[in-house]
């Protein structure tokens, strides 16, 4: 008997029939996009701290749909309820990329794609166990030893993953790639810091 131990939950949700993505795209254009050190050939509305572009830009439908998906993810993973603590918009230009990073001070992170092009680069999520496998000689990729997995974008797709996972995007081939990203904390943590 073989056991698959300690899996990592990365969830995809299709919100294409719940969200007015044309309106979301208009709001991204007024989100305060500027240069950001994590992006190469791209701009971001990320301001740090607890700025929430979803709230600031009144993207209530999207925020509520993401919350439903977060609740589903937390139920599946056996986690305390999580709430969005910050969010931002990113636009990558052709040839742009997002540097390898993770989201500290967060439980879950996510990316929503209000628009997609077949040439959009995928979200590349790194296997967190790679650092522990320094003596293995890999003969071929399997679900146990693959170094990273690319999650393709599509219009209306939401991807949620644990914030400790390193991720990046490599060279983008489309004219522009749009993303709304967010971080969460669980309610017990928020209650503890408020008291």
C-alpha cells in the first residue's frame, strides 16, 4: 500500500457567469497603477499594508464571489474562516514577468483573471518540498517530484493557494495580462490582534 501524504490544496473556480468582467476591467484602469519591484514590464495598484482594491474600487460582486470560494476552500482544507485583508490589481505587458515570491503575513492568497488571452503566461506554483529533496536524482517528473506546476489563466478564473507557496510568472506573450490578487487572514488571528 502507498500513501499520498501531506497534499497541498490549490483550488480553481470559474466565476465567469457571476462577474461583469467588462466593469472589472474599467475599474482596473482607475486603480492607481504604478511600477512595482516584483513586476518586470508591468504595473500594480499594490500599496502595501491593508489597502484593499476590491473595496476601494467597489468591486462588491467580485469580493462576495471570492469570499464564497474562500469559504469553500477553507471547508475543504479544514481551516478557520478566512477574510480578505488586502487586494490589488496587476497588469503585465508583453514580455513582462512576475518575480518569484510568496506572500508573508497571510494564510491564503489568490489571483482572479477578468480577461484572458491564449498567450497569457500561466501562474507557476513551486513545489514546497523541493528544498528538502537535495539528494534525490530525478529520472522523470511525477506528482511527487515535479518542481513546479503551471496553472493556465482563463477569463473568469479564480485560483486560491496557501500563501507560503512560492510562485511567479515567466515571460508573458500576450499584449496585456490582467490579474486581481489578494491575501487573507483567518478570523481567529484577526480577533486576537484586535483585542
